[in-house]
């Protein structure tokens, strides 16, 4: 491979995409030490020598109406990025998730002769089935993190490779709860509820206050509970304000990042729907999944939904193994009751942990290595 062929471009749109892309970049750099990569990324990517022309958090929005205040800025970034990449003609473009941003960009680059890989198959099998045509137009190859996806893509003539889920490779099969509790300053005898209201400002806006209200109800029903909230730095001030207003006092602790330590340490988690629910499943923790968003965005999303489940653990298990309380159902009282129910059902928790262990085995692969192998084949094609 010529040195010029090692110039890659990448776009990762939020925290989870930055994590995936950072792992992939580390593996690619081991394969091609003189790799040069730039585009849109976050701190994990920058740690691997990535040249972030724009930070990934500028693309971190979810919903329909919620995106409107940022839409012009996002479109401006995509236009400038497209122009730059068409002029540079990198050997490969890798779009990491962020489908609404990446698909159109990938299609334009592919039409101009740039090879394109999309990392993380969009969940067209769960909602928005029209995405599959965008995948076909934009991606030369798709890296799939769930085992059933390659067969579905093949039905549409799209080449793909199952690479496993990198989080399953990072999380130990048997988490060390005692070590995590020591790291967080918790005691072995504490009954710990992890509260994860999301990593986006829009999620915190709609979920954090009701999650803290649920915690107040739980503490009233069961004095002595400890609540731990991992927060991303950009949202710490907002979450700290809501936490202080909740009146939970010393029963609630905010920690910077460390979401994996929090999940390893907890007995149960109240958690926003998203990638974090899969992480909780891989830590073998019982959970209550919740979501709330702008009402119009909710109605639009529901019309596009193809499956009865929203949470990844339920989707992957094919049934409601954990409760989902969404939109109007996500009242503080209902959230508190569903979370406390897990603490009173040890046999149910044991059965759930066995189910999650099976899921962990299915998803556990050397994702970065398999993805790099697939990318090399694309470059050689």
C-alpha cells in the first residue's frame, strides 16, 4: 500500500461513536503506523492522533424538533467537510454511526470514487426502514455490531461484516463490584441505585428531573439507599443544579465520567434508553429503561417503530426482559416502583444475569481487529 493510501477521513457524532472510533483508530494505527486521519471526532479519537477539524459533540442531538436549533450549524459543517474531502480524496471514509449526518456525505464521496465504510448498521430493522436505501447508496461496506444484521443487509445486496460489539470486549464477563465500590467510595453493604439520565443535553432536559424525583420516592420508601450519577463534564453544572434541587442531599453522589465503575458497583440502574442500556446488560445489572422527549418528536418516532421494544437489551433478547417506561408512562412514581421491584426479586435478578451472560458471549469478539481486517479488504478491492 502506498503512503498516500493511508490517509483516512472519519466522522463520529457523539460519545458512543467517539468510543467506537477511538478503538478502531488504535487498531488501524497498529496495522498502518503512518496512518493519517482527520474529520469530526472526540477525545478518544484525538488520543489516537486523530485530527478533529470539528468536535463530535456538535453533532450530538436526538429527536426531530430538538435538532432544529442546531440544524443550520450542522448543515454548514457538513457542506464544508464535503468540500474538503472531495478536494483531498482520502483513500477511505469511515462514518461511525451518526447516520443522518453520514449517509448523504458517504453517498457523495462514493460517487466521487472514495471508498466508504459505515461502522454500526443503522437499526432499520427496528424503525425507519427507509434508511436501508441510504445505506445502499452510501456504503461500500458496513461493519455490523449485532450478529443478525449481515443476513438482513445481504437481502438488500449490501456487503457487510459482523465484528461484534466493542463494549462486550471491554467489559469483563464477571464485573468486580467490590473494586468498583472502593473506587467510588461506596461500602459493600450499601444498596446502590445508579441513575443515568443520558449523555445529551436534550436527554438531561427531559429525564434528569423526573429521575431525581423517582430517587426521592425510592429513598422515602427505603431509607438508606445510595444514588450515584455519572456525568459527562459538559452537563455537570446542569445535573448538579437539578440534583441539589431534588433535596436528596448526601444520599446522591455525582461522579465525573466513570459510568462503567458506576454500573459495576450498583445493585440496579434507572437508565435512559440508548447504548448505556447495553452496557448495563453487559455488567449483568437489572435496570429500568426510560425515555421522554418532545411530544411531537415522540409521535413521529412511534409511527416509524417496527418492534415492540425500544431498549437494546429487550431488542436483542426478543422480549421484555427489563421494564420500559416511555414518555407519559415515565412518571417518577412508576419509575421508583419499577426500580424498587428489582431489589425485592433476587431470583428474578439471578435469571436476568444468566440471560445477560449469554448475550455477552454472543457479542464478545475482537471488534477492532475484525473491523480492521474488513477495512483492509475494502482497500484492496
